[in-house]
């Protein structure tokens, strides 16, 4: 589903990060990260991801700076959040959101759908 895609994963929960890494790798993606902080995620932008999945809160910081950097580069991204909000980053309305808990397969399907849309 994601053969050859470079997927940036920003997730600070080690278990979720490991599950995502496994599922994305199995789907054929090259996983960039997982980044546990916004700064780590920003550093991974040099690898030119095709798509990204961002935990809303990374080590106590909102992922807004990383989302802004991805949007400026026109890299599609989705937000993963355990918070019950429809628009976790109002400045990025319309960004797909995965509500925690979610299955790694749901993340793979969403990212594949985002890439297919171009």
C-alpha cells in the first residue's frame, strides 16, 4: 500500500511508535523516525518525506511547528490525538485526524489514501 513512500512519524509513546513502525514497514514504507519531539521531527524533514503522521502532543509540546513546516513544503500530514477535538490545529483545518486509540492498520490506510489523492 505504501511501497517506496517515505513516511515521517512523530510519536513520543514508544509502544505506539513501535507498532506504527512495524505496520508501515510491512506496508512497504520507509519510516523516518519515529521522532519523539518536534525538533527531532523537524530534523527529519531533510529526508524529504512524502507524507507524515504527527502526534498532537510531543513531549509536552504541540506539533504545530512541525505541522507548519510540513504545510510550507506541501507535504500532506495527519494528526493523531487522544483529545476529543474535531480540529486539533485550527490553523490547519481539514487535516485528517486519527483518534487514539487507533489501529496501526487504520494509520496505514489513511496515509495510503492521502498519497493516492496526490
